[in-house]
C-alpha cells in the first residue's frame, strides 16, 4: 500500500521548544532594557473551552518570560464595552500585545472588534494590515496558526519551492493565509473548501497537504499520495470506544501516516507551534515593527 518507510513525525512540542530557545536572547534583551513583553488576552465571560486554550497560552508565555494577563469582561458586555477595553489597551504603553479570545457572546461580531486592535499590538495577526502582510511577503505579525503550519514545514528543511501544495479549508485565519504563505515560498497552491467538487482529486496531487477544516477523519489514506508531507491543523474532540473524550485532527492518522514522508500528530503537532508563533509575534511587536516598505525579509521563525 505504501512506498514510504517510516514517516518523519513533525514533533510540534520539540519544535516549539527550539523556537523558544532561539528567541530567548531577544526576550532577555528586551527585559534588560526594561521593555518586558506583555500580552493581554481579552475575553468575555468564562467559556470553558476558551479557558483551556488560554491556560495553554499562559503556560507558553511563562516559558518564554513574557508577562501574560487574562482580562475577563462581564459576560453581559456589549460591543461598545469590548471596544472600550481594547482601546484602553491600545493606549497603554506597558501592553505590547493584545488578543481577543473567541467566541464572543451571541450577536457580537468578532471581525470589527479585531480590527480595533492596534495593528502594532495585534499579535494574533488578525488585523487587515497584518493579514495583508501575507500578500506582500511581510513576515512580521502573521496569523499564528498559518505561520505555525508553514513555519513547521520550512523549519523542518522540507523543500517548498516548486511543490504542489494543497490547502483544505479557506478560513481567514488559517486556510487563506497558509495558502498565501505557501505561495510566497514559491509553491503551486490549490485551495479546497466545502464546495470543492472532488476533494480527493486535489489532495492526491499534493506534495504538501495542509488540512484546516474541523472534521475528524476527513482526509483518508486513499486521498494522499505516497511521500506527501501532511500538516493536520484540525482539533476535534471525539469519543473513543470507551466513551472517553480524545482530541483528533482532520486526518485519519493511522491510514495516512504510512503513506506520508512527514506528518504532524494531533495533539502535539501544529497546536504547540501556534502558541510559539503567538509568543514569536509578541516578541516582534515588543521590539517594534519594521517600516512597511522594509525590504529585509523576516524569517517565519528563526530559521
Ligand atoms: P473554520 O473557520 O470553521 O474554517 C473551516 C474551513 O473548512 C472553511 O473554509 C470551510 O469551508 C472548510 N470546510 C468545511 N467543510 C469542508 C469539507 N467537507 N471539505 C473541505 N473543506 C471544508 O475553522 P478554522 O478556524 O480555519 O479552523 C479549522 C480547524 O483547525 C478546526 O478544527 C480548529 O479547531 C483548528 N485550529 C487549530 C489550531 C491549532 O493551533 N492547531 C488553531 C486554529 C484552529 P466554508 O467556509 O465554505 O464553510
């Protein structure tokens, strides 16, 4: 069934640790200069899934030496109250990074509020100015998960130039920016989504397959070509045979891994790298952004 021996497991935890070590001198330098990176996560109410996600960020920030604060707004906050909180943080010179944790209460749109974040402090890379960076090949405050997915490939020494890359999922924060980053690295990129007529016909052509949908087992063994690099961004909570909850990706790992040359596990793949990407962005934001027309390209990570 397979022409590939053992696939390389792209270990996101080990990679995230290396990124942290690479950046440690820069965090040290900032702290020594009295400019400690300080990231504030704004949340509305106490959604349990968000709490788990923010706990992961807090642990990451502690490991990096970045100050981290969760600012919890009243669950009854309206859009104006959230906007006011963001504006205060924009003005506060001690706050160098801001993120708005989702979901927001029903009826409040995230996009307009994310656009309220000062782009120089937008460490999740969700402001249009930073999303636009993907188009210009400006690798500063990139959307974290797209940066994690493509950065993990590049930093693992996998050739991207000239390869067929297929991205499944076209959300604004993952699929679309991941596609632009792959294009920026000179891959030939196809983007698939819910209305793609024959998904497998595309995924089977992929040298590099990035899947960010949120459907467990969407990508089966017969949808992947031998030797493909498979990056599974999906995070899905499912019940196992004992009724216990476990986390799986969008890729049927046991079927796909024997065919892949390299693959990310879930958990332990893109997830930890996304936290590292957030911290990388927080360090960059604290250091100060290069001018918009700076011709010097920043690396995705420190590679
Ligand atoms: P999203 O906004 O829900 O986007 C999902 C995308 O998948 C949409 O573009 C959707 O298309 C597409 N899609 C839906 N059904 C499909 C199908 N049958 N075939 C092909 N495409 C299909 O989700 P997201 O924020 O991008 O996140 C995607 C997944 O990544 C989720 O599991 C999420 O939990 C996970 N995630 C992981 C990390 C991490 O750090 N590892 C970070 C963020 C997100 P339409 O727009 O046409 O519906």
